C-alpha cells in the first residue's frame, strides 16, 4: 500500500476501530486523513492528535455525506482510501421497537450505500481506489441476542459483495472487515454474550493490523478472529446442523444470564 500523498476518509473515527484506523493511516504517512464522526468532541481530539481533519457528519444523512465528499473532492481531489466504519449496537429481537430496527439499518447498512454512491464512481473512472466496509462476524454467522444488529450487518456484507462484483473489473478494490469481539465500548454491556466475546476480544490496533495485512494481500474478506472462518465454513457445510448449534449456544447464554441475575440479586440483598 502506498499512502504518501493519498487522501483517506474514515467514518466512525472518534473511537474504537475507526480511531485506530485513523492513527495508523497517519502514522504510515497518508497525505491527508479526514476523520468523520457525529461525536464532535471525540473526532476533534483524535484529529488534532494525528494531524488529520475532523468533520462532524451524520453518516445516515445523505445530504450531509454529499456535502462532506464534495468538500473533500474540491479541496484535495480524489479520495484514494475510504473506510466506511461507523456502526451502532442495537440488541433485542422481535420486541425491539421499529425505530431501533430502523436505526440499526440506517447506521450499519444504509450509511455504506450513501458513501459508496458518492465515492465508488470516481474510483471506477480513475481505475483505482480502495473501499473498506466494517461489518461484523455477526454479518456472517448472526448474533443470537441482537436481531437488528445481525440483520443490518448481514446486509453490509451483502452490499460489500455486490460492490466487489460490480466494480472489481473497474480497478476498485473492495474489502469487508468482519471482526468478532473488539475491546471497544460495544463490549462494555453487562450481558452473557458480551462476557463471552470479551474473552477473545482483540484490541482495535490488532484489528487494524489485520486490516492492513488484508489490504496488502488484496483480500475481500478480512477476519481478524481466525475462528470466524471456521464458523462460516461450518455454516456453509451443513446449514441445519449450524442452526441447531446456534440454538444450543443461545440456550447456554440464557442459562448464564439466569445465573448472573441470581448472583447479582443476592449481592444486592446482601
């Protein structure tokens, strides 16, 4: 990867994987790093520390994204690297309010579309460029406690596949990042699944290590947690067996949750 004199855009750059991406890009000599987030204080802090440019944008608002991309292209020209990384955790299932399902869809899926519509055509016309979507292992193998999140992330994976199929011949390199547990604010919830994921969690820097290795190798699917590839193969090899295994896993989490609630109630009483 040649980053000198290149322009890179990172959404969701105030924290977690996005912050780590922005720091790595700057450290590797990217000419311009544009950090995008709805968190004005957080994104300004990181941008100042890495010598990048902070932009406060709601990635779910097409008009704001259009203004952002127009500004970058006017000031710097082509966008060479685009990391569509912003995401949000939305748990629950059928009981979850429709507004929350829509929020999961808008941030974790449709935001990638808003960005790609404005960035991919330019990359294709030049015959070069990299577009990286941060999805999740949940997009490949579901999430038993977070229906809205799993569905939206699966859509993100499907969209990345579609982009790779339709623009790969035009020189656009598309990658899809699907980490499992990452040591960010998303894992802080007091929940049995989060406790399970924390055991094998990687740091954001370790995830970015995997991203850069994947980009160097021109990989589409970037899996920082190697076990996710095994899960994915099992799913493809015997879908029904995989579904039964996921049901067993869900039941085990329910048991852990009940035990956790009992212990917590006893501690409160004590």
